[in-house]
C-alpha cells in the first residue's frame, strides 16, 4: 500500500528524527551565544567571523563532509586522539549529527541573530536600571522577546538536518540502520529496480514532516506577535 510504511522505512524515519533532534540539541546553545554576539557586539574582524559562520551555506555540501572526515575521521587531526578513548564520529549516527549540525548551524545563527537585533536594547537597559544583571536581562527580557525567531531558526535547522545529504554521505556513508536517513534512503532506492512505491512513500513522509514543522513555526510566530501586541 502507498502509505503503509515497512519496518525499514519506519527505522529510517526514527533515525532521521533522532539525528535532526540531536543536531538541534547540540547546536542551540552555541547558536544563541554566537547569534547574540554578532547582534550586539561590534569588533575588528567581525566580517571574517560572519563569513566563517555562514560559509557552509555556500559551499558544496561534499566539501564540509570531506573536511569533517579529515578532522574527525579515525586518522583525522582530532579523530586520531578521540578514537583511543572510544569517541568515533566517522561512519556512525553521531557523525551524521555532526554533519547536520555543521550544515544547519548558519541557518540557526542567522534566525537568532535577526531576532535579537529586533529586541529594543532600551528594554534591556531598563531591566538593568531596575537591578537586573546583564545575564538576568538576557534571560528575562531578550530571550522571551526573541523566542519566536529562535523557534523559527530551530525548526529551520531541524528541517535542514532532515534533508542533509552531501556532507552526511561523504562523512559517514550510507549504512542501513546506522546513517541512512530519509534522503539517503531515497537515494538508495533510486539505485534499485521496482522501488517507485517506496520512494513515493518516503517523499510524502519527508514533505509531511517538513510541512508540519514549518506550519508550526509560522503559527507560533503569529501567536507571539498577537501575545506581544505587535
């Protein structure tokens, strides 16, 4: 049947969501820090830092994947020191998380940066004059007001992770039940005969997950605007 998923397809969906959710968990705090820093600070070399952060957006995905392999592979610059203590990224799902994080991080940072830039700094100053510390003003003023932008960025990062292909297949391969996420599963099926029905099911599944995630982001953004009276 068209919409009856096989156990293997359910495993692919579970792995894809696991990788995307893990990517978001490891990315969100660094992205908030970087986004705030780029939004609130002016310093020499800022353009260079911005270029480094957003570089994965314009590079062919295979390039970051190859660089990750050279750095975190078992014989890589860093990987050779991690392997003896049991930390290995290449050719397993943790590497897929790392590849997705690298590719989705710029989208997350940009959304958070824009959201923080829209927060009136006078509100932060007012909180400080009332006795709040800089950290207190950030958590009680800046973050709540920027929450819709942060959520949109988080969902964009999640969706980007679900669709990640080039860096993932270069860094961790296409291993069933280990690194084969939705796009890799579709690619694998395209190499086999008589798999049109399975391909269509996975495509519908991908579209459904992405649509629901983006719809929720738009709904939450409208809800926040109404709640804040904007």
